């Protein structure tokens, strides 16, 4: 569930890669029969680290024990998961269940996914109301639901408690404000030690999160984004301030460091950085050499946050829609959510109390509750935008120039307005 940059998907989609997706050219017709014709094979796409995959394997084992008439067969997408997904779809060999995440809306708009509404409405055992509304809405197109999330990972702030102690600063609390965050980040900045108070990274979530908390929606329809507002200019000015005051390294300095955010945090180069739960397993396996914790994103006009998410969809060409739904329902149901929670690398995508209690009982880190409390405040506008990839690339280019001092905040705002409108058309 780490952030991903996918620069070629839009081009593949626009060049007609999906033109042949309406027919199933699979010669072997997987899933027709097995074990004497009594067992149906449901092919499920999978991707991620070995630990991420193990979550799926464990869930599948539980499912197959309870459903001996259905066998799950994995289709490993490797690291180029979206490219391979599109290739499988275009070749008429799509898995029954697709590993989707932020690509649910663009593929639903292209007619390759099966709406799930009838399955849900006809299943008395499935309770959609357990899921966070803001999460479910991210997978709707024209009122129909095309994806179901299994896990979410809200962004929070990771911070080095030892550096707070050395600076005689109290630890941040979950109700802190953005103004308090900036002031603390200044005090944690020490150029003589090459120590930055915060690591601002130039990709979608950090910018989108700061704007969203200031009531600006950069991935919304351009007419509704409020990028032309004073709040948008304020946020861009604050981001530029982080670089000008040496609170964060600029993109060139980050590239020269040759290390990712978790490595810079581990090496005490940065006192704070933002991320989801995916760093908990590696920090537990290889403990950090200092005391640390997490805290909710600071409040501005609201306390909404961005999120990493994993979701599943069913191919419209599946030969086994009922069996595929049974698998999907189990993965995103209570048993599947408990498996997710047991790995402590993401939250269950629903408000299921038993599953979320597993997260809280882990006690890792001390304020792990910050993740759970952030779940109801996740904002997923970018997931709802079918032009997400094109817009994201354009935003990164503009923000790079702002962070390197080649654009003023006002110039960056104007360029963002033009570029986003251009990519949205």
C-alpha cells in the first residue's frame, strides 16, 4: 500500500489497450472444473511485498476451509501491477477478482468491471453500513459500486520523541493545529546537525492532504476545487515556507540524500514525516534506535487525511460471478478484516469493532489509536477522479518548481489551475 507513481497507464488506456476487453479469449477457461467437476476455481490478482501477500494467502486459506467447493488461484501481478492488469484485461484473460485500489474508477468508466450493487442487495449476510462512507464512496461511478476495500492506512505524523526531549518540547497531541505543527517543526530544525524538522515529499498525498484540511480539493472538478481561493494560496505559501526556512529539504536535496523517508527518519535526519501504517512492521522487526510515536495530522479547518487503500473488484467477464462474490465478501468481511488487523500493517476498511480492537490491543506504537481515530476522517477525492494519473503527474511538475524556488506560490497556483483544467478535459 505504499504510494505508487504510474506514468504510463493513462497512455495505455488512451491508445485502446482495452479495446478487446469485451470478449474472453482464455483458451483454458480456468475455473470450469476441478476435483471431478465439484470445485470452482476463482482467479484472484495479487501484488505487493511478501508480507502483504501473506495477508491474502492467510485469508484465502480460511476461506477455502469454509468453502471447499471453491479454490482460489493466484495471479501475481509483480511490481508493474497496473500495466499487467491492463494487459490481462485486453487479452481477455482477466482474473475473476482484480486488485484495484486507485484504478477502480477509471476502469469502471471503461466498462471492464462488474457493478456489485445487485450482489450486495441480494445478500442478507453482507452489511455495507459497516464501511466508512467516505471510503465506499470512492468506488462509486454514476451511483453504482464497482469496488470493495479490504484495508486502509490513514496518513499520520511519525515523530522522534528523543529529538522532542532534546529540544524541551512537549509531545504533540491528536488535537494539535497546523500552526502548532509549523512552530514545532521550526524548533526541531537544526542546520548545524543537518537535521530537518519535517520531511515534505513531493507526491500527491502531502499536498492533497494540506489543501484538503484547508477546504481545497485539488482532485475535484476544477470548478469545485477552490484552487483560486485564498486558502489555496495560503497552503502553497506554507509549503514554500518549509523549504525557505530549511524546515524540509527541497527535492534536489532529497534526491542527493539517496534515502527514502523511513531511512531519513531512522538516521535522525528528519524529526517528523507523514505516512500510513505500512512502516509499522519494518519498525517492529528492526527497531528504531530512539523512542518514537505517531500523532494525527494537524487540524486546519478540518482534520481530514489522505489514505493508502487496497480494494478488490470483479471482472465483468468472469464466468463465476456468484463464486467471485463469495470470495470477495469473505475478504472484506469480518474474518478477512481480522486477518488484516493481525498483521498491524493496515486498518480494516470497515468499522468492525472486533477487528479494530486487534489494532488497538497491539499497542504498537503507543498511540496506534491515532490511526483508528483517523479512519472516519479519510478523504479520497483522488480515487474518484478518472484522470488521477495525468493530474498527479502535472501537479508534481508544478510543485517541483515551487519547492526549488522557480515559481512563487501565486505563480504555482495559477499554473496548477491551468494544468489541472487541461488534464481534466
